[in-house]
C-alpha cells in the first residue's frame, strides 16, 4: 500500500529540511508533503529544496487546518502525520504502519514520560488521557500525539469534524473510537523540539479545558449530562424532603431544581442523537 507523510509546519526552517531528508531516507517510495502554514521564514523554500511536495497557506490557519490540507493533497492509501519541529523520527513510523497491516485502522505514537516538554505538559496530557479513558471505558495512552498513521479513506471521512487549531489529534482519535474503528497505541520516544514552541500556557490551557468537553460530546454526551441531571434530581428530592418537614409544602425551589434535572437530561438525549447522526456511515 502506498504511503503519504504529511508534515504541518509553521516557522520551522531550522528543522524542516532535516526532517524531510530523514523521511525520504527512511521511506524512499513515500510521498512527502509539507504544509507551510503561513510561515514568515524560509520554511517553504527549505522544504521544497529538500524534495518535499509543498502545500502553502498564504496566512496561518492553524495546525489542524494544515493537517486537513495535507490529507486532502495526499495520494497514498495510508497517511502518516508527524510534526515539523524535529521531535519525531520518521523511522519510528515503521511499527505504526505494521499495526495497520495487522488490521488496525489507526496507530498512534504514545510518548513516554520523558518525551514531554515540561512537567506541566506531562501533567496536562495525563489528565486528558485519564478523562478520555474514563469516558470511553478503555485506556488512552496519548490523546494529543501528532505522530500517527491511518488509513487514508477513513481519515478523510472525518475531515469535516476536525478543528483548525491544535486539538485535531483529540478529535480524530475520538472519531475513530466512536465509529468503532480499531485503534492502537505504540510507545515512541520524542526528542526536544528545534526552536520555540507555539504553545502558550494560559491561552492553550483554557483551550485544552474546552477539549475535555469536546471529548465528552464527541464520544457519548449522556455520560456527562446524565450524572449532572441525576445530581439535580437528588438535590431537588433532598430539598423537597427538607421543606416538607420544616414548612410542610412543596416549594418553588424544589420545582426549579427538578425542572433543571429534566432539561439537562433532555439536552443530553438530543446531543446523543446528534452524535449518532454525526458518525453515521455515508
């Protein structure tokens, strides 16, 4: 099966040439696509000189948008994704590709504890993995890894769902799992990136909290809405018992909390139906 390697890059002129060269050496028959996401340095020129097929964005649209552009341009039966900052070794794609030969539809490179930029990133990723594992009912080793391979036909099926920002790995992982496509995690070792990270702790910390809610709504909304609805119901029931013993009547506050319980449950039910429609096979 033919392989396309997609490398999204923004201002990665210091590393992109070596990455493309290493990818061509490790996979001489593969299509190497670099998506220049509005770089204001020589990323595009260096990538083209190294022999990559270049997809250029005149302005920065985001990492997810670059991944989508690369996937659309890819001609291979299998698409591999890796970062353009020098963290990933193209040779480590081999065990991931082998997993597809074994019947998996996506294989994700799971970073070990020493492969994170700092303790904060390690803690945050561990938290996201834990929440996702709880919601799904299976262990998620690395929800945010950008190093992965997938069957092109299935990956492109979900392009319309992927956000333009950094959270594309989360979305595509949950989409495959929600649709029942076999997915596995393969341990990898990521090195220190070349150059300055584009991650901003405060802004992206808030953004990753939003990812937690996206995880729930992408996979099974009722797993979030049902406990909240139950909490409202139990609270209303307890308050009704209290007011019945103290004032001998059913109060407006009890009615309000019971109503909130029903509304939250109905919203969750509707969300569940929308999710089921979103992942229907075309």
